[in-house]
C-alpha cells in the first residue's frame, strides 16, 4: 500500500539538496559624510511603512491602515516588547519577554537599557557611571566606542547598535506576523535630544537587520502626531517625555496639519533606570542595616538582579497605591528582604531626579520665545510619567492639568506610524517640521566653538562657509565638527574630524574651499566640500567618528541578511520535519494500541516505512537532507497508510467482538 | 481613477512651479520668496510659511530641488519673524517705494499704489 511514488521520491534522497547559498545582497547605505551632491538623487516613496518606538526598556510597533493607526501585538499578545536581548550558552539569542524572564540566571549575558550606551564613547562620563549599575560587561571597542561583552560562545562583543538591531528585528517580525506581508520600510524614533552619533547608530541598527529606515523621528514629536491626529486641535503643545532612559521636552505649534516644533530640550541620560538605581541602592542599604551574615550583596549578581526587579515592581506599584511591600525571600542563604515602602518615601529619594527635568523645561519654553502660560495643552509620554509626583509637578509648572488622552507607552510608536504614512503619501495634509536639538559648529583657533547652525533650527537645513589656507602652499585643512551648547569645544561632543586635501598649492588665503554642512530630516549631519576655483569637489576624509566604519556595517548587514533568509528557510523546513515526527509518534502509538488486530505483514510494512522516515528526520536535523517536498509527501503517505491500517484493525476488532458475542450467548 | 490621477498631476505641477518660483528669487529678497508684501503681520508670515511648507517640503514632493527651495523659504520666514533682521530690510523697502513714487510723479495716496502692477514693480 506504500505507494511507488513514495519510493521514487525516497530515491531523491540520494541527491540531497543542501541549504542553498543565497546571493550576497548589498544594501545601499547612504554614506554619512558624502562628498557627493547634497541633493538627494531620488526620493523614494515607500509602500507600507511601519513605525517602531525603540525604547530603553520597552519597544512597540504600529502601522497606519486606512488612515487609522494601530499598535501591533507580539506573539504573547503584548502591545509592547521588552528591549532586552539575551545570549544563552546554547547559542540562542532571546529577545523580549523570554530574555527578561531568564535575566536572573543569566544576568551577565542579558543586555537591557543598551539605548543609554548607543553612539557613546567608552570614556564618556555617563557610560562610566552606568558600568557600576549594569549586570553585564561594557568594554572599549577599537574605535573607542562602548561595546558589550558576552561570556558565552567565543566571548563575542556586540555594539549597542547590534543589540538594538536584534530588538528591531523582533519588532519587524511582530509587524510581519500581524500584517502577513514583508515589512521593509520603517520609521524609527529616537529621543529628541539625541546627538548625531546616537542618531546615526540607531539608523545603523535598523540597517543591520535589513530595514529601510525611511526616517528617524524624535519621540516627543511623534507623540504629538498621535495626539494631534485625534484631536484636530490647533495651538501650542508641550510634550513631556520621561521614558526608561531619556528625558525630552518639546514645544510644538500645531496649525492645520502642520506640526512645527518650536524648541526641544532634554537629557539623554535621565529616566526610569535612574529611578530604579536609586531604589536599588536604598534596598541594599536597608538590607545591610539588618544583615546578619557578612556577604557583600553588591558582588552577588543574581541577588542584585532580583533586587533590581523588585525595585522596578515596587516603583510601578507606587504609581497606583500609596504603600507597597518589597519582599525578596532568601536573598542570600537564609536571609530575606521584607519591608514596606511608601509613595512619599520614593518621592523623596528621587526628588533630585524629578527636579533635573525642570531646567530643560524652562529652557525649552524660553527658546520658543514663550511664557509658561502660553502653552495650550500638555501631554505626558513615557512610562515614568505615570508617577503621581511627576504629574503633579508638571501640572504645577504649567498651571494646567496634563492631558491624559494619549497612552504614555504607545503614543510614540503610533506617531512614528503616522509619519511613515505621511512619507508614503498615504496620509496627506500632515507635515512635521522638526528641529535640530543641538547647536552645530566647528573648532576655531584656541579650542573655541564657533556655531554654524543654532539649536532649534528646522531641519532639513544647510549652511555654507568658505575656508582658505593660512600658509603659502598649504594643501590640506583640518576641520573638527562639534555639537553642543558650550563655548569651548572640549565641553561639546566631537561629531567628526575631516580633512580637506589635495588643495592646489597657492599663496595663503587664495584657495577658496566652500564647505557645506547639511542636517537632513533625520537630524543627521553631512559635510561636503567644493573647491571654488576649479569647481571640483574637494576631498574629505573623516575619522575619529563614533560608530562603525562603512566596511564594518556592510559586513554585518551581509551577515544578517544571509542568516535571516537562511534562518527562515531552515525554520520552515524544520517545522515540517517536526510535523512528520508527530505523525511517526502517532503511528507507533496506534500500532501499539491496536496490536492485536493488525496483521503481521501490515506491521512489518509500516515498521519498515517508519524506520525510513525516522532516518529522514534525523538526516534533516543533522542537515544532510533538505527537501520540503519529500518531507511533505512522506507526511501524507504515512498518515494515509496508518489510517488505512487502523481502519482495517477497527473492522477486525468489531468483527471479533461480534464473533465473541455470537459464540457466547449469555 | 482618471480624475484623481489628473488632480494629482496638477498638484505636482503646482508644487514644481512653486519650487521653481522660489529658486528664481534673489535669496535675500524675503518678501518675494514668501510671495507677500512688506507690512505683513508676524503671525501671517508663519501662516504662509506653513502653507507653503505643505507644498514644497521635501517630504511632500519628489522634486530633488525641494531641499534647496525649502531652505530658502525657511530662512526667509525666520528672517522676517526676527525684528533685528526685518527692520533694516523694511527701511530699504520703504526707501525703494518712496523713490519709485517720486520717479513716477505720483502722490502717497494714489490709488495706483495698491494695484498689483505697482507692487510687482516695487519688488
């Protein structure tokens, strides 16, 4: 009964088809410091654009369908996904809730809050400060950037961009499962106060996983879109955005669909994580006061991870109740942590952090040439804004109750999706006019910072300046570009150094090199130069920049593209193999159950086929066999054969019963 | 849909024309760039700026010159919103107007001063 076709198809196992090597696709990545034309060659109108809020602690993805934005749920049914990536000893990469769940047992390889490290140098004060709180290891990469070190496998180190990439890949996957189609184009959000390197690193994260990042949008601006789309109200809006790791304040003027950012300010290193750290310190102190043993709990990574989780839980609870209990049994040996924490205590110990948001708030208002009372509406975004003390303080500041209509966790992703729809042309009559958060300038004689584009300038924008030589025959000029608000360059952030070379030897002051600085709509800076005499483009060499080199990025993109496609194919195949194995189990089970009524020859025939199929399964798992058609055919035929045998057996059993009944009348 | 396509084409044409118009202006002639007259109120300047942005912002059109046109539009409106920059410009305009009236032998209250022919010549 095992048909001939099966045997024929089995023969094809001889020519097993291995996982095909895919042609290496190279993604065209826009060069950061393009020496080319400043005009975009072709503005592509992407089809469907998803919006991703890549948060410090949680991420979300949304899409606009039929002019209505909606959040897409992940496979667990959650509307946000923890921005946590873990590497296991088995070589698995876990993202989201699964990574969070195993954090206690694998804290050294569980990477959280990496957004606070993205686009930063290892030596940065903020990074050095964080290292003491983090359960994983931060190392210095060759180029001076802060990277993350694993202790599994070959002790690979990852850039924060790569970790962000894993999260983005997960969000892309969430979107694709929901939409049932490929999601290639994305708008990704960043804190408004992110500088050029941090923006660039975020964009790289998207490109690393094969996303076409059509725009980098500021988080508070995106939130304003989510608010403005529903309300259709005009007026001045303040967005107070305190998330897991960053704080932003933006002031916008909404006028008939045009969302014009008037000013923005913030702190890229202030958020829920800092509140957690304060609370962790408090809990540790409280424990030490009553500790009987002498173990230094801060050296115990697992205990610290448990305290951190308890701290976060208590903090969240205190947004809804006035008192909560912090209980951690058997934190070390036979000692427990168990005490009550009141909302007022939390308020008091984090007051210095809450107050830290005041200065940027005042600056943003004055930069927009406004008074506090001019603001028509205040919206609060980011999980931390659920803290009642923060709501009260912002309300007092503006003398206005903050609007609570937008969801603090979802507004940013929804806004990103709306901007995506604006860029794809799906939503018309809406335009975002965003600004650059930091002043762009160059270093002049004596380490002075000479501003070129002031902060809060609407992007895209550009400025041209002419440089000349200082000595006869000089053939190159060095230009150092900085971002920041301080008068001395050493207090600002070095964005890049570039060198104008191949200047024709002429007396000093004669050559005229026109350098143009562009800030594109992503807030990313591009520099190009033109020799005015010859009309030729001057050569620019960039070095000392944060981030990955072009070659590095391309290499990683290739790798990830290759693995994603291969992964997908293998995954699909292995699913079929698993199915087949289930059928094998079922068949064996059935033979056992009906053993009495199955003919020997049937048993033998099915047994033979089962052993062949089992070999196919093990070959597939070891990678020696790769043939979806064959597996599918085996599934069908094995199922049919078993069914038939079972039916026959059923008939026999009924017959037997009848016989027994007729032979033994009671 | 035939009509929709036609309408879209028309809108694109209007956008391209506006970009062309802005790029052909003298880059310091802020009033002409905004296609308005001296004496306009500050809040109307931002209104015009936003309205024109909806047309020519690089997010709204495929025209590769949109970046430059938008840059001019932005600079023009920012300059006119800033009194420090606007006042010297306005006095230059007033002088030009006076010279033009003298040249023509008109009086200050002449009706022809409000006609578009004069406004264009003045600019």
